[in-house]
C-alpha cells in the first residue's frame, strides 16, 4: 500500500467522517460537486477507475429517481415551469430534486472510497479495543451485504436448473420461487453463523483482550495531514455556523451570492476534501520521478553508443 491508503487508519476515519458530516450539513451544489470531484480523483489515482465504472449504474439507479420524482410530488415554489397532468412543475422543486440526486451520489462515492481505503483490519484496530463486540458486529453487518448478493446469485443459478426462477411464469409462481430462494439463503446464512460462533468459542474469543496482528504508528506525515484536516474542518464549520454553504430553494430560490467569507469557507473545505488527493498525487509523482531517475539512459559518445556504461562493440 502507498499514498493515502498507507497512512494511519485514524487519518482515513477522520477524513471520511468529516466528509459525511459536511455532506449532511452543506446543502450547496458547489461544495457537493467539489467533494465528488475530489473523491473521484482520489480513486482514479488509486487505480479504482474500473470499480467506479462498475458501480456507476447502481448509483444512478438510486439517485436519478430522486431528481425525477421530487418535482412530481412536491409543488412548492414560486416559478412554475409547466403543468404535468394538471400539476405545476416548479423551478424550485426541480432544483431541489437535482440537489438531492447530487447529495446521494456524494454519499455513495464516500462509502465507495471508504471501503477501499479502510480495510476490515484497520477498522478492528481502531475500535476493537474500545468496543470489541460492537466493532465486530458492525464489521460483520457490512460484510453481509455483498456476501448475501453473491450467495443469492449462486443460489439462483443452481435453482434455475430445477426450473425455479423469479423472471418467468405468473406473478404468483415468481413470488413463490422468490420465497424459495430467500428461504435457502437464510438457511445457509444461519447455518454458517452457527458454525462461525462455535469456531470462535472453540478458539477462546472474548476470554482475553483482543490483540491485533497489525501495528500502526502515528508518524509525522500522519500528524501533518491530521493538522491540515483539522484546519480545513474548523474553517468549514466556522462558515457553516455563520449560515454559509447553504442554498435556499424554498419557498422562493434565493439568489446565490458568493461573498469573501463564503470564499474563505470554500477554501477551507477544499483543503479538507482535496488533501488526500494531494497526498496520493505527490506519492505517484515521487514514485515516477524516482523510477525515471534510476532508469539508465542511452548516451552517444565519440566512440559510439554507450548503454548502462558499457561501450558498444
């Protein structure tokens, strides 16, 4: 591991917790789009471009309906764009739906980047000593979501050979087949849970204080990054306490005015959101610079071509 992923786990937890907090507090498109851009840039530098493209479809399926449904169900606002089925579609409702879509995308990207940076052993290292049972329960809960998806696909493929399918037949037969798949999934998961509990008990889990095989030390670079994150967080919270970083849409959209106080708050937010991106980019640049510096070059002298110090024959 290198870059931001190789830093102390507390740095990553502080960063993603702060981003999640600011996502919920700051209702402004500039701040949300800056956060999404910083996280996507960080993941691209970490080589997670394929993961982003693979998860983009699911993200849009969840986020786009928020932008489409809000103008249909909420008719608040002063500026009426048009009428749909005798219901007014207002500009404020459309903008609010777009804002909610952006917010959902930001939360999705935060957890997508978090799952890659904060590995399970890092999570247990931070929280197992203070609350071992809660940390283990949280980690197992997060693990069960992708695990259930993989198992359900496997069960569906196997049961499909027996004619059990949720895509064919009448609605009643599909519901019955779906319940069969769900029953098989729950039975499999409960059986494995009992085996896991017996294995943990046999190995003496919980008898003594848990130790970790990985030891993370808080180095100087971690302290510097924590200091930068703290400064950015304090500046952002100061601006939020003064009422900046909020775009008023209801009942009438307030004209956005970007004052110097809000610009200072935005600069602090950029420091917080883009600091890991700078750490990752600096690591990549240093790595490539050192690789180019150590790579031998071909030079042409008076007596011919020399490569790696050896004269040509």
